C-alpha cells in the first residue's frame, strides 16, 4: 500500500510538471505540437522501432551479421534458467534516451508508451506468450525503490499486462539483498552480485505456473537468471522474460 501511494504521488508530480511545462520534447527539444504528446514528440516516438536482427532463441542475444536464429555458444554450454528471452530493440538512439528519462529522470508517464512499443515488437513471438499465466516485474530492493520513487519494471509490467490481457503480480518475487547496481560492475562480476538476491515470497502464486519476467534492459542476463532461478526454486513451472532493450 505504501509503495502504491508513493508511486501515485511520483506519477502525479511528474504529470503536474508536464502540465505546467509541456512545451518541448525531452530528447530533441522540439516544441510539442500535439496535445497527446507529454514527454516526447511524435517524431522521436516514431524512431523507436523493433530490432528484427536474428537472435538466439533461448537467451535472445542478437547476432551480428547475416544468418538465421540459432542457439548461441553460451546457451549450448550452460542454458539459462529462463526458457526464452526477447528484447524489443538494441539499447541505443531514441530508445536508450527514453529509458534513461523513464528510469533515472523519473518520467513515469513514459511507462505506457514504452510498454506499447514492447508489446507491438513482440506480440507475434509465440515462444514468449503461449501459455503465460502471470507477469512478474523484476523487483527493486525497498531502499532503491524508496530512492527512485517507483520500480520502472513494475510500471512496464502492469502496462504490458493490460495490453496482453494478463494478470501482473509484483508481490510474488522480492529482492532481499540490496546489491550494488549492475551498471557499476564488470560483466564477470554481475552474476555473483545478484546470486541469491531474490526470493519468492508467495510460492502459492507461482507454483506450477508459466511466468513472464519483465525488466528494462538486458546486458549479461545475470539479473533475469537470478530471478528465474528463484522462481523455479519457488515452484514455477516455466519462466520466460522480456526486456525493452538489449545492451
């Protein structure tokens, strides 16, 4: 309840800011001409498009160059605990700018358009959606959430659930250890950093179900793997994942 009230206050504060100072796109600084534009202009939004590059069907890592989808070497040698992951696009250009505004500048209203982009990008991915029972956001530790005012993954997950017609439950999975941000660590340190950091606190809601994890950015996959491991240990039948962007 406390988180819900805090999230609403943070969102209301940002909406008030946008209502009082609605004039310019936060990326390109052009004047906002449409009454429906609040943070980004239509031109910048239209530049956020899906990446259709071939990718590993398991971890979703994009391949460079030509060729079709195939299992990457990492998934052949050590498959992740999630059965499928897909990103909407690469972490660059307008999408990267929008995520940074959403996550660190606290433009919570961007959650809706970003979730719409992700849903449209992945809606035909049967491996992602078929049989999904429940959407779960990657949780923040309570201290990090207090500092930020909201969990960006939860905002995305709830909006995505609404678009897909699926329930979202942010109370199943909890982050029990306040780890250093993954962005401050080398790739090799990230898996150790989040190992054992997540716990299923409502196992009855996960047991035997097909769960879709939602997060903003996929880099090494360490965070998704740690969450998926916790969910599988808590009884989830299958864990899949989607992210806005892939770094």
